[in-house]
C-alpha cells in the first residue's frame, strides 16, 4: 500500500506501508541516492513476524516529489517529523541505512517520542569531518560522488540490470529493480540519475555541517549497530571499526552486529539476517529495562 504525506510548501512524500500485525511498527529510512524499495526484502520478513512497516521515500528520492529546495539534514528531519505526526507513529522502531541512519539519529535526539528503539544500518556514524583516520578529503569525496553519479548515465535499463546482477549475485530481483528506480529513462531511452548532482552535493554539504556524533548525548533508547566490515579494503575496515567504537563509547545501550565482507547495501545483501537483527531489537525494547543487556 502506498501512502502520500504532505510536508512543507506543497511537497509530497510517498510511504510504502505493509499493515502487519499488532507488533511495534517499524519506520525504515533509505540512504542517499536510494529509495524505500531497497527495504522490501527486509520489510516482508518484519511483516511476517507481526510488525507493521512504513518505508519512506525522502524528498528527491523514489516516488516522492523532487522540489527545488530542502536538500539538507535539517529539512529532511523536519520532513520525518511531519510524516511521523501524520502517520501517528510514536514508540516505533526506527531503522536507517547510511545517510538514513544519520537522519534517524538526529530525529530520535530531537524527538524522542518517535522511537522506542533505533537501528543504525551501516550509517548513523558516517562523519565527513574527521579525515585523520584515513577518511577521504572533502574535495576527493565530491570528485568520487560526481564520478559515480555519471557512471550510470548513458546506460540502458537492461545494461544496468545485467551489471547489477553480475556485481551482486546474491541480490533478489526486487533489490535490483529497486536500484534501477533511482534512475529515470530519458527520451533517448538512456538512464539518468533521478536526484540531480547539485541536490546530491547539497545533501553532502549538510552532512559535513551536521555530523551525527553531535546528537549522541540525547539518545536514550536501545540502539542496534549493523555495520559492514569491508575486510577486502583495510583502510575502510579500520575506519568502520573507529566509527563504531565511537558510537559504542557514546551510547551505552549500543549492540554491535558485524557483517564481515558485506556490501554497503547490507539490507539487500543479507535481508534475512538484517531482519533478524531488527527483530532482536524489537524484543529488547519490549523487555523491562532491568532485563536489557
């Protein structure tokens, strides 16, 4: 079921909703230049376990509107507040992937009534500020993003589909098609990214200005950390360990779950395991505080 929620200045966001049972609802947030459909394989499992699921397309992503303004963390968080109020989501289980994890941290810090538990899925600790531990410099990030943004331009849908199947043999057909939904087909039949580069860079700029660590002191709910460990790239593996260690130090209720060698889109790589970890979070939240780890 698709829902529409109006936020500010006539902007409408789309929400994929599965009714589920009487368990706590999940709100799932996608990453940058992604969309709610990437959660489908996980969402199906959560619903089967009795939880209603809402997966949101942020502005400029998926089926949501592509306005000229609002590509920063503050506006994205305000959008989330409007969606939660419209859907009457309180005490929910909030899961965010990548940039969506960063937004989830800020949302729970500023509006603690929204979530009873927080899952950070290879995100929520991504900081563009500290490059001392091997993180790329600002100019390098912009260059890499611009290059990645242009790589898919000029492909046909079928070429990209075959490329994704080769790169990600474990992905379901749904995950492949979800990735294709990040692009639009031009009049010549070739694909272009749906989110224009200048809007993508605006979000990245906001990530520099709004590191998630600033919000950690206000987080009081149980937190699940689902982090990939890219052992094939030691520099990235070391950076992941550093970031997660910082979260664990700041959030005493954090429960780390490592996905060794998994793709950044871990919810597409290992949907059954991610769903299992999210259900563990749900079980933890519903225990008395004295029985939590």
